[in-house]
C-alpha cells in the first residue's frame, strides 16, 4: 500500500542512559525505517544539555545515510530542503528525569479519583497525596498537604455531568488558596477534568494565576469513564514541566511537533493498535530500562499501562533491591553469593548505570536482577489483569509479547533473550516473541500523533525483530517423562516429529519469514496448553525458531544453588543448542560465617560476663598471731572474738591495743 508523501520524520527518545534516533521516510512508495542512531543521554554532568547527546546520535545517522541533518550552528534542519537535507517533522519522547509530583483532588475515592488514577497510567506521575471530602482533614490540613508536598501538578476531578458543583468548587478554591502562598514560578500546573458545568468558574479561578489544562470529565456518569483526553493533557503537563527544568528540554520542546511526550504513552498507543489488529487473546509490551520500566497490556479490548520508577537495571537498581529484597535475586543465581556481593553489584549499577557485566558471575547477577524485576512487575499487574480475563494463577495467554530495553535486547543472542523472557514472564500457551532493540515502538507511538498511517506502514514493513514462537505447557509435568508430542509440517511438506520431556526445552530452528503447521498433544495429568490437551495452529519462525517449553508453570526453579547449578546451564544449552557449560565447583562452596573482630569478641565476652549472676565468695579465715609468730594483720571486725588477755607479754599487748585504737579512728 502506497501513500502520498507527507514528509520525512525524525523520532528521538531521551532515555535515562541512551538517546535513540530513528529516521523514517518513503521508500518505494511506502514509509519505512531508513536508519537509526544512538548516543549517551547528556542531561546530567558534565554537559547538562540533552541536545549534545541528540546531535551525536544525528551525526551517526548522517554517517550512515549521507543525509545532512544539522546546520553549521549545530541546529536541526527543519523542514527538509530540496537537496534532501533535514527533516519535515521532529517527534520527541522522554523517560529520563524526575516524575511529575502530583496531588489528586476529587470528591469520591472510588469513582472520580479512581478514574484519575487510571488516567495517570501512561505518564510519569508520582501521586504524592490524594485530597477528597472524605479524607478526614479540615481545610488547614489540606492546605498544609498541598504546600508541604511541593507538587508539580494538581489534578482536580469530581462531579458527574450536571451533578455536584459546590463541593468541586470548594476543593478548587482550597487549591487556589494554597497556590497563592507560593511564588509564581513555584506554583504547580493545574489540570481540571471534572464536571464541565463548573469549567468556566475553574478557568476564572486559575486563569493568569497558574498554568491550567482542561479536559473532558473523566467520569461523566457513574457507569462511564473517559480518560483519553485527560491523558493527552497530562502529556502536555509533562512537556511543560520538562521545559521548566532546563537541560535543553525547553529548546527541544519548541521545535518538536507535539512537544516532549512521555515514552510510556507510545507503548499504550501501540499496544492498543496491535491488540485491535491481531484480535487475539492479548498483547504485552515490556520495557525494562535503567531508571524506569514500562509494561502495556492489551486484554479483551482494554489497555492497562504500568510504569515503575522503582524497577530498573541502572539508576533504579538500588530501588529494585529495596523493593524485592536480596532473596528474590539470589533465587535466580546458580551459586552462593559472597557476603554483600549482591549489594555491591547493585550499588555499582546505581552509580554507573551504563556499565555492562565483565565476568560470568556479573552476568548471572545482571540477569537475576532482570528476571526478578520483570517478575515483580507482572506479579503486581496480575490483580488488574484478572479483572479483565480469567486466569488461574498463571500469566494470561498473550498472543504476542514484545520486549525492549538493553537487558533483553543487548544479550548478543536472540536465544539468550528468549530464555530470559521465558524465565521472567513465564508465558502460557502459544506466544509470538518479538524484540525491539532500536526503540522503534516508542518512535512509532510518537509518529502516530503526526500520522497514524505512517506508524502502521513502518510497523508492517520494517517491523520488530522476530525472536520466534513459544509453546509453553502449564501445570506440573513429571520430570523426564514425555509431556509434549510435537508434529511440525513445513511449507515444503516435510514433517518433523519430536517428544519433549517434562522439565526440558526443545527448539526447532524455523527461520524468520517462514510458517509451519503445528500439531501438539499434551500428555500427563493436570497439564495443558491454554486449557487444552491438543492444539493445532499455524506458527511463524524467527531468529530462534519454535521453542517448546516443557518445564511447566509456574516455573519449577530449584531451591538450592547446587540444584540450580545443574538446572540453569541445562536450560541454556537446550535453548541455545550448545554443550552444557558447567558451573565452577568453587561457586558452590557456601561462604563461611564472617570472622569476629577482636573488638566484637571483647564486647561479646563482657556482655556474657555481665549477664552471669555474681557468686558470693566465702570469707577467708585470717591467721592469728601466735606467741612466737609474726604479728598478724588485725581485722577490726574480729575484735569481739579476739581475746587480748591471752597475750602475756605486756609490751606486745600494749602495741596491739594501740593498733586497735588506730583502726577505730
């Protein structure tokens, strides 16, 4: 399908670590991905200007395409010139930097405020407080909450159409009073998405007082929710705050077609498009980044987006450790971690987010963080997904899973990426696996705001990198006994048959672009493929091919490092089709208990002595002075039982009497 050319597009995504650029233009009458480039993000020290990293990435595009994108002053050439230099459109997204500190203000927590919370999904929002009429605070308490939280945005909702007005205005007037106590340049933006009949009065309250965004009522009635426009206004507020913070964002926002949009909104748009296109059971887009991780799921016509600023492999690595604990990471290691080994690795990643693993142990630690973080995201989203589809503990049956982020896409092998994804997400049934190593999903989500047709054409023509198709059994297969009987009919008519044992993986290398007819039977009790014991389907190949996962769900990960040292290398070798790489025996020696320092030992001894009951020592009898012996020491306490008359020598008796008198004094 060809279209009239509407202009070349440059899409730029500013991540926490990398800035990625994508050039899209017409090739043979169809919009395609022409080239891509990337460079380190430079909004922090020493440049403190994101344009530096962007220009470096654009220079990389120029080297590949011989197309000049920057003028002599280092500014983007826009629009495109007759000599094909420059571009017509610039679209930008960002996930780097601090989230919008937001206070939600509404009437009813379970109605309008709940809709406002769902509207914030897809934007990097940190809800720091929720103010409602039912929160138990008086006007002074709400005023203090607004001032002390130092929000970037106040999101006001409440009242159905033609419903409550006075309570909404009362809350809005409280917000205005709080903002009047702040300097103008410190006042947060205000977004109103409540009863539209109150809108003129809201505009009168905040016009020329604070930056105001207006959206249709997020809850026009009890049974209806409309949040799409509110999400777009949140994106505008995100762009406005980025511009205020400097670092070059203010200049980029001025030349960008729609300002700087939140990266997560691109995932929401693309998840909805793919879900509506495939019309299957589900689509999952997963991006585990350095500072922020994003997950958008399309299930039964509904999209839910999860943004986690506490899950990441770089800037947020320490937050991830604090969130899930060392045990959740250690359970993915085929060795005993040394004392503080996990903590030290995580701290190093937090301080130096762009570093990569240098040793096999570092690689296991990195992938343990990835698996544990992904698992935590999915576990947190499961209650929301269960409201949409019925699932018994396992993952919902997603037809397609696409992954982004260096942790998944920069492993050096599609097979390695597939294994990490299968371990972390544990998909069920038949799932198409795709990788997005170039940030194309984010770029196309931003392009869709310029022209949705262009985004569709690029996705269909250039597409994502196909990893392959996974067939995952649910339940608890008996180890080493056949759980899957596989029959593959190729396009050439050739038939391949294979039995897959419980606890194992088997890969058939069906290349990308080829399809095959699949007939799979499940054997064993309480084991199934998406609730069925036999499945017939047409499947597509990929860089890995067809992956048959007979390990079961939930994944039967061994409980001890020694068992995992056998289990995990076996899984790796089966999926990668390589010999088993054995774990170093020294790794399986449990670390000794830390030696006690001399100071600690001394304190421990003193504490033990202090806690022991004191023993009373018997008094020792003191020798008396004999007639011929030396003079004894005289204890005055023994005076009553000391008979001085026994001493015959007068001089000696007088001497003793003198000593007794001295003692008495």
